[in-house]
C-alpha cells in the first residue's frame, strides 16, 4: 500500500475517427497522494479533460496502468468500476451540469438513489449537511435557473460531496464565473482540501492554479510537472 490515491504509469489514449487516429494522451505518468491539491493547466485541445475522464473512470485508457486507491482499474468489471467511481470520485464541471427541471433538493437526491449504501431515511440529513457546507440551505427548493452562476456551482459542489467522495475532480470549475464568485468557489475547494479531500483542478486561471500545491502542464498530450520556480511563470 502507498499514500498514492492516483497512480498512472505510461498511460495512452487515442480516439479513432474517419480520417485516422488522434493520439490524445502520450505516456502519461502521474502520482497524486491523498490530501493533495493539484492543478492541470494547458492549451485548449491538449488532452486535459480526456485525462480527467480517465481518472474519473468515465473513459478507459488504451495502454498503461491506472491505480485508483491501490486498485488496478484494468482488472475490474463495469460494475466494479461504477462502484469504485461512486465510492471515491466527485465531479465538478465548468457548466455546473445541474438538471434544469429539478429543484436543488432533487438534484442532490439523484446521486443518492444510485448509492445502495445510503438509506432513503438518511437523505434529508445528508442534503442538509452538504447545503450547509456550501451555505445554501435557504435555496433548497429553488430551480437552477433561479440561482446565480456562483450559487449553481455551489449546488454542483454539494452534489459532488453528497456521497462523501475522497477525491474531487474539477474541470474548469470557475470557467463561467466572475472573479468574486471564482474566489468563493476556490475558498470552498481549499476548505474541502484542508478537511482531507484530494482535489484535482483543470484551469486556465492562474489565480486558481496558484491556490494548488503542485501543478502539471499538458502540452499536446504530454504531461509535465511544473517545478516550483516555474510555477508562476507557466500558469
Ligand atoms: N469522445 C471523443 N471522441 C473523439 N475525440 C475526442 C473525444 N474527446 C476528446 N477528443 C479529442 O481529444 C483532444 C483533446 O480533447 P480534450 O477535451 O481532452 O482537450 P482539453 O485540453 O480539455 O481542451 P479544452 O481546454 O478546450 O477543454 C481533442 O483533439 C478532441 O477533439
Ligand atoms: Mg477540457
């Protein structure tokens, strides 16, 4: 056993299309320890979201290994992968991805229904706890379009937290927010990290990257660590 919650060795991913194959991730090596907060920066199309999809077990790599919490993901069935995903991973996206015709409470209930470990009698306490965490208990019966962008992202973070994941994967979490709301979201993600959660954040915003302890840069499918002295210059 190691402290690594995420360990990739020589991971590769290509997408095939009519005019050939697109080699999107090239021999990626990455180790993230429990409780770290790590940024991934890089140009549009360089492969950041593809990498995050593999880390979140939404996509599978073609070659190389991925160990999530000391489990080799290649050996697992679809069912075991979905269990591992539900147990460990919470997602936060740029465009919030809330379900428009469901209230905040209904959006938060949806992932609980897939979690066989939680009894329906426990739902309301869990929902109250995550809404308190993001300071939105007064909005529980609102629909997403009745909330500001920053509030919607806080609901999305509450939804990411509801099944108590130990890893948060965030794809441009502040990409659609103004600087004040971005700061609120980063304060929240930093607080969640201080409580022990591992946080990975894809970002184009240097202020967001500078909140993280370490950064990687993706360039045309190749992932390189950004060293401390280069950190400010690169992000
Ligand atoms: N499902 C898919 N099928 C085919 N090609 C894909 C798929 N997903 C991503 N790609 C391709 O992989 C490459 C990397 O895409 P990706 O979304 O990972 O980039 P990104 O770094 O997240 O970019 P951005 O900053 O714009 O979000 C792109 O060329 C894209 O067209
Ligand atoms: Mg992307």
